[in-house]
C-alpha cells in the first residue's frame, strides 16, 4: 500500500511539474502585464508539434526539445511585438477575444500543416523502459520529466530571486508604474518574459508528447488547469505557481487513483467508475474554492 | 475564356440532376483526434469498396458525403441533421463510438433512413431498443470481448482485471468479457473516454498483481496504455489480453515491438482464407500502402451490403419494406466468409483468435490462430421485439 502511494505521489509530482512549466509563463504574463492570454495553450500545442516534427526529422529527441523551445520563443516574440503589445492597455474583454481568436487560428494552422490525426511521439529509446527505484520499477521517462521540472523550478528561482532581470520582474509584478518610473525598460522586459514563457510552454508540450498525444486542441484542456494553478498560487508569483502546480498535480492524481478504489469498496464498479473520475475532477476545483475562501488573493500574492 | 465559362455553366447545370439521381450515403465518422485512425480506416475500406463497385451502388451512381464527428456527440448530431434534412441521404454509416451512435440514432430512425453500422454495436440497439432501420454489419460490442473471456477461461487464468473507458461501448466490452470468463474478476476499472495518461491506473495494477489485464481501449487510448504499461515494467509480471480493437493495424505500428505475443480476438483477420478477403486485402495494400485493420474490413462490408440491398430492390429506395427485406437477406460476399443477420439485425458469425507476431516479410502483424466461437449470436437478441 505504501508503495502504491509512493508511486502515485511520484505521478502527481510529474504531472504537477509539467503544469508548472505552463503556469510559470502564464502567471508572469497575467501578473506583470495584467494580460489574460488564452492562447498560452496554443504555444504549448505549437511547441509539441514543432518538437515532434524536429525529433522525427533529426531522430534526436533532445534536438526536438531544443527546436521547440527556440521556435516557440521566436513565435512568442513576434506575437508580442505584433499583437499583444497593443492589447495591454485594453480591457480584459478585448484581450480575451483577441487571444481566443489566436486559439482558433493556431488550431486551424496546425490542422493545415500536420493534418487532423495526432502525431505519435516516442520517448528516446534509452528511456523507454523502467528503472528500479526503492524496490519497484518506475518509468525512466517520467523520472526524467520530474528531473527537468525540478531543474526548471530551480533555474526560475535563481533567475527571479537572485538576478537583476529577476528584480525587474518582481518590481513589475508588484507595481508596474513605479517600476517604469524608476527607469526599468518595461517594453523590453515584457517581450523577454513572453519569450521565456513560450519556451517553457513548448518544453512542456514536447515532454508530455510521448505520454499524451500531439494533437489539435491539446492546449485547451491543460490551459484551464494552468489557470486554476495560478489562481491558487497567487497571480504573478513564481513561487505560487510552483506550489499551486504541485498541489493540483497531487490532488488530481491521488484523487483519480484513490477515490475509485475507495468507492469500489462501497459501490458497484460501474457506479464507482462513474462517480470516481467525476469526484476526482471536482477535487481540484474544491481545492481552489477552499484556498480562495481563506486567501482570496491566492497563496502567495505578488502584490502584497 | 467564354468557352470555359460556358462549359462550367453547363457542368453546374447538369450536376444537380445527376446528384438527384444518385444514391446518397452520409458517412459520419471520427476523423480527427486520438481515435482518428479508426474512422480513417472505416472510410478507406468503404471507399475501396466503392472503387470496386465503380462508384455505383446496385447499378445506380452513388455519392458518399464524408464528415468528421470529432468524437463529439453534439457535432455528430448537427451533422446528422444536415445529412437528413439538407442532403436527404438514403443511408448513413461510419460512426465509431457507441455513445455517438446512440445520440444520433433517434433522428435517423425517425426520418426512416437506414443506418448501417460499420462499427459501433451498442447493446441497447441489439435488445430492447432494436429498430427496423438499424443494421449492424460489424458485431455487437460484447461479442469480441466475449470471445476473449472464453479464451481466458480456457487458458485457466484465475485472476483478471478489466479496464475500459466509461461509455456504453466500454461497459458492453467488460460485460461481454465477464459473460464467458469463469475465473475471478479482481477489479473493473472504468476510465474517462479519451484518457491518454494511465499512470494512476498502472500503479493500481502493480499493487493488485493480477494474472492478466483485459483492456478495451480503442485508438490512441490503447496505444498509450500499452506503451506506458511496458515502460512501467509491468509486462514481466502481468499478461495483457485484449479484443482485436487494440491489437490491429492502427495500434501495432504505433507501439511496435511491445505488441509481439499479444493474443486478441476478432471477427475478421487479414489472412482469412476466402476470395473476397484476398481481393480486399491485396487491393487495400496497393491503394493505401498499409495492411487493412478490422475497421477497414467493416467499412468495406458496409458498402457491399448497401450495394446488395440497392441491387435487389432494383434501385427503388422509397419502398422501405422491400429495402429492409433486402438488407435482412445480406446477399453479399463478406470478407469474413460467412455472414448472416439475426432477428435483431446484428450479425451471427464466427469469432477468431489472433496473435501479434512477425510475418515472413518481417512486419509485425496479426496471425490467425483458430476459431473461438462458431456462428455466435449476441446475448440481447431475446429482448428485441423487432416490429414486423
């Protein structure tokens, strides 16, 4: 039983860390630029497709990840300069409409280039099998994802907490006008943040590719979870995004694993099968409601 | 330029007249998303049959309107309404998933349009809700799983866990397996339809330690499940068994080596020895450069069945009673050899055992191993009171 819980905890950690890669960029854009970017999920999808195509063409998974991150960072810069920059001063409705249009455009573009059928991306052959871990086997590839997620978290912690650029970011998040008045080049900062967010998103897309499917519309489902994460964590806070991601990842995985098992003890498998996943998917939102009840600005609000 | 314009005008003037004369088939299927491989194969099988029939159904020119349901019941319902009201199709076919079929069934039957199912075979339409306008040329959902249940019993498997998506087709599959499996069902897991990450379920399987896992996860679900099952190192302790739906040409190339040795049940096999099948398999490989899956064989048979019905009624599609009789007769050469309809318009047919292995050309594919059931009917026919 303890082994089951340990394995599920690892699964939760893996899922949570991937959510963090998405949420990190989203929370900075939302927190600092006060911009609701619904097309964040499209960057995730674009990264997955770009990575899958590059990995298939070159035969190297690593090259696929690098190509996806660089490619989507470039797309992010172009998008920011051409479109999003004009939206910062508009109200949220205009932002939602414009970025929703971006979702539709990018879905159809991907469909035109790669077709309606999903691409199947395989993990590198060396990581396709299991590794022995505390007396049970665990997929090597999922372990790699956990490792990458932790490395990115550490990198962002150092970047935001201990560099000059990070200081600007924090200053921008807590008070944009004051940061501008003190001479921070906010326009350049915004473009940089957007590119970084897009690259992280793309990395999540490629890394999750072999576990899910690289397909049109893959960004929308996960985008909702990313929004839940940043609302729980506090908008604009990287630390909040990390804690929120891990909370959501754990609650979702443990709920999905344990609730049906518990329910099967008291109900028929069919009822448990109906009720279990439904309750598990509600669990995340119950968590969000609970956090917001006690801390309306999230766990670690950027604007204290 | 003027000439071209005139020609174009002439063509557009004659086209509607031609189209009005044509037999119209509304082909609605899942052609995008992780399960797209299934719909694409049904479509390609159907189109190959149309090619063999020179684009005609029973000597009348035929028009096949293809649409994607995106595996979404609402999209499917809207498209079906368009087929019925605007295009005024004579037949409908193509739907992959039982939940989608059940949502479009009513408007189709209400408009007295014949639906020839080339895949989904929900128990509802085989039993109490059977309908004169519905024919299933594939199987009833339970059947293929029943064959695997029988085989698991014969193999002396003591402890099996069943896993399927939580939708009518998934429930039918596990019910079918249980009907003929006499050992202990350690657990039944129902997952979300379309789920792609099975980490949580695999951890539960590892803890439960069954002899075997029977999985019914069509399309991308099965592809991911098998890959993740192997990656988690479970294949050395737990045996995988499945119905043919997750062990055919949409899944095998995507998963590769880990599929080797997977026993599965099917109502058809590409190496089944009969003339219609040999022609179908050879031409399919020539046309599409891949081995046909069971889904493709069902699409092919659906077109051939329509052809036989139109031919017998001499193209008089308004005589619904005669048309129904012609469908019931099923006078076509099925690629699975013998085929006939039961009183609930579902097939009575053989079910085979196959195993995935390398063929003489070194390709990983299925090999026919034997017959599990001969002339097998579904369990719901007794509940069906088919109107005369």
